[in-house]
């Protein structure tokens, strides 16, 4: 398996080469320059900077979510609009949802960007800190990618975990906006029919999936105490009726959406450590969880399982774990250790469906995904122009989909089935037929330095199409 397939998204002859650890580290250490293509109507669309107006700020996203909610509610309640008129309003709202642009940008950066090794790490952490499709968290995922993860993967894990835990997308997705301290001011002033109380969803996932894992031996009381620390973080960001709550709390930065009237008073104790009342308690808690050996072992295994092998060797695990501990969770150090071990590995590692799809498009210089000017075109003609959502759903890995809180599986067995294989073959044929790849099987085999066994397999194809499908769906290309 070529190193560029294990750690990046393939090497290619037109933009970034990825032949060594040094190349990967150079990509990883530089901030992403977001790029895409305007349209794929031409034979060779130009790669250009991604439009700034399509990289929405957090303020813009919250405002858009509030507009969406207000318009939807007003339309639902209208007695003057016909069903047809209402449906047109709803269609227009769906067309304007940020997730469509965000999903397309994720595709474009993977296919056309100069930093495939960095993007692979972004995809890993996006999956680790899963935020699903429920509204309005789906409006926020793009900001988590471009702002929180993009900055955080070059810093301490503790800072990344804290920033994502308090991000409006995570607070919404895991229902912390409904987490109200039982002894809080808001609870004392609640009406008879108001539902007030602790919601431990985020507290549970913070400990179980984002940091220590259950191996640390936390109890239900530990989770309850962590939920008390989290009480007060967030309110219903998209509801125009809650705008007054933000103004009264003098919250202008949505990263610091801490409502004192919802917070549980007094000290809390988690895993034997006492935490003070107030906004600073969450940072202290996340720091302590992040420093645990249980977190280091849990994340080390996940990283190695994703990039090296389903069952990484003890040498692999120990090397990355030691780097984590010695650097106090500095992801620059951890990722460098990971890339070095991946370069040495000869074990098979079956690639995610999304990874495979964008790699095929990237290495073959094919253009199948719509350009950013094509995004809202109502009627799509079959000229190699396809919706990113349809492709992500077809391959079975849409980061904006409903899924389990632990994200997409890292284990090969969950992606190897006749159905999944048939989908890859069908999409490989579609890329060949409609994506107008400039590199076909013979050139790709030389570029990726494939083995003689794969060359023999591909040589059985009678047409360029057959050979393209056989190569891109071969065990060596997919990492099996």
C-alpha cells in the first residue's frame, strides 16, 4: 500500500506530492488554504480560492439558524398561504442550509487542496467529536471544521476538547442547551409546566467517548456531577424567543455562552477531584480528563486503528502513547509520532468509504462533484456533475448524517461487505464515465507504484473502464 494512500489521499501529478513523512508533516504544520472549483462544465476546471463568503462565521451561522426557525414557524402557522406556497418556502430554506455548502467544501478541499495529509487528520477528529444532523447543530459543523478543529489539531488535545465541548454545535447536538441546574436561579423561577433539570448527555459523552473512556471506572454519580459543571453552558441558539436570554446574560461571544442563572451552584466532585462553581470549572474538568493515562491510551488506540491497522502492534501503540505522555497531549508531537509509525507499517488498513472516494477523484484528476457555482442549480444534467450529498450518502459516509455518538467505525469489518464493495465498483465506473479522469489505470499504477500482483489483476480488464474499476477497487488501492 503506497504511503500516500495510508496517510493521505493519494499522490498525484498535478498538485501536492505525498511521498514521505516529511511531505506529510509539511502539509500538516501549515494552515489550510481552502480551495475549490467554480464549475465543472469545462474539461479542466481551474482550482481557485474557496469564496470567503462561503466560510461562515459562528455569528452568521447562529443568525441563519434563527432566521430558518422563525421563517419555518411563521410559515407553518400561516393561514393565508396555500400548501404549494408553503412547500416553496420550505424548499428555499433547505437550499440555503449551510450544511450543503459545508459538505461541498469538505469534498473540494479533499479533492483539490494541497494538504491531503492534514485533511485526513481533520476527518479523524471530526469523526471523534461527532456532531450529527439535528437542527441547528448541522448549521454549525462547518465552523467546527474550519475554526475549532483547524486550529486545535496543532495544539494541545485538552484545548481542542474544551473548545469543542463548549461549541454551540456540540452543546446543541448533545442537548446541553436543556441542561439546567436543579438548584439554579432559573429552576427556582420556573413555571409549573416548564421542564427543568439536569441533562447528562454531553457529560456522559465527554467522559465515555471524547476523553477517558469507561476504562477509568467513572460512576453514574461522576457523570451527574460533570453534568452539574456543564449546567449553564448554552441555550436554544436558534429560537428567536431566546435572543432576550443572550442579551440579558450579556453574551456576545457564542463560544462563551454560559448562563449563570442556569448554572448549578456550589462545588462539584468528579473522579475524586473537587471543582469550584462558575464558568472556569469546565476548563478545569476537561484539562484533568485530558491528562489522564486512560485518555492517552484510548486516543492512541483510535489514532493507530485509523491510520495503521485495525489491531496495531504494541510497538505502534507504545510509541504514540509515549509521545502523548511526554508532550502532555501536544497533538503536533502525537501526530508526528503517528505518521512515522504509519510510514513503517506493512499491515493492511482498509480505508473509509469517504477516504476512498475522494482519493479516486484526486489521483485520477476527475471532476465528478459539483462546483460551488453549481451548488443550487435546480436541474442537474448528467455531464459529470453530481451532488456531494448524493455521493456521500451513496458511499455510506456522510458526516452530516444521523449516526451513533461514537461516529463512523474504524474497523474494516464494518465496511467490507458485498453491498459496500458493489457501491465502490459502481462509483468507480461513474467516475470513469462521467468524471473525465485525465489519468487512467496504467498511469495510476505507475504513479502509485503498485505491486505486480495488482498489475496482473488490472491487466485482466478488457477496456479502460474495466481496468480503472479493477485498480481503484483492488485490495492494494483500498488498503485491504
